[in-house]
C-alpha cells in the first residue's frame, strides 16, 4: 500500500508535469508591435547625430546655450559624453538583439537618458534668460523624442518582434 494515511491520490500526466516544472514563458499578446522598427530607426538617427556632433564638433554642442567655454576641459568632456553614449547604445542594442533582460535595460537606459536631460536642462538651458534659439528647441525636442522611444520600447517588451531579431526589424 503506497498511500499512507489514506490520502487522496492525485494523477498528473507527463505533459502536465513538464508544464508545471518547466521554465516559465513570457505571455505573448495577440500581436507584434510594428513600431519597434520605426522607434529604433529614430533612436539610431539620434545617437549618430549626438555622437558625431559631440566627437567632431563639440563647440557646436554648446552653441545652443551661452555657457562659458573658459575651461579647456569642457570640450573634452563633450567628447567623453559621446563615448559614454556609444557605450550605453551598444548595451541597449545587445540587450534588444539577444533579448537579454531588455525590459530592465530599456528602463535603466531611459532613466539614465532622462537624468542627463534634466541635468542639462538645469545647467545649460536655464542659463539662457532670452528666448530659446531654434537649435536649442530642436535639441530639447530630439531628447524628448529619444526618451519617449526608449520608454515605449521598454514598456512594450512583450510585444517585440520574435527572435532572431534585427535592430531595424
């Protein structure tokens, strides 16, 4: 007698046992978000624009504000920011392509970019007492669009294209 204490006997099939003990799969909604392709194209364009401007034309990065360029290290700091942006973009792209904690990496990247944007607003744009120049308005708009794309991609992680992924898929 294998049933000690007269406990009720439960029967689980092999398939049910495999489902119970197997790894959990992400619940896929009814469709794929086709906006990933367009948001990734916008992000790629913005990172190229930001990197080229800060690496090769760092004095142009300060043209939208009236900050003092007295220190020779200010231009070097903008070039270092370009390398930091490339590093963050590389981690983000790797996370997206390999589906390596993409939701978390996307949210952290969005928070990181938002923090830098708020800091730049406080230090660079607020110094201006006059109305913003068209270049400053473009810079602010581009960064808000970048934050929107990062946040939307992170929140819609479960509707991303299936694997294997391409960055512009």
